[in-house]
């Protein structure tokens, strides 16, 4: 199935990558897409990031800490006096 690139920047970047990688345009697209998909699949979620940072800094949380703050806490942050 053919790919039609109408975006000058996409065309330029693809050709630049193909030259760097020493491959043709088609192989450059395949390589770039495989790398992008792999990179995206390795990205940690926000929950995983929070858990990693808590562990790194020795922060322990309990059930009370998991409860949402009351609305007043947020209102107080935005209150201008």
C-alpha cells in the first residue's frame, strides 16, 4: 500500500533519517515507526511514575493519604486576599 506524504517537513525528516540510517525511504519509515512504537510502549504511566518517585524518596502512603482533599483546600489555594 503506498504512502503519500504531502507535508514538506515530514518528507524532509524522512529523507534526513534515511540518509543517517543509510537506508531507503521505505526502510526509514519502517525503522522510525518501530522505534516510536517501542518507545511509546516503554513509557511509564503517571501512577507508575508516582510510585517510583515515592520509593526513591522513601515516601510511604496510607489509606488516609489516598483520600481526596476537601474542596476548601483547593478553594483556599486560589483565594486572593
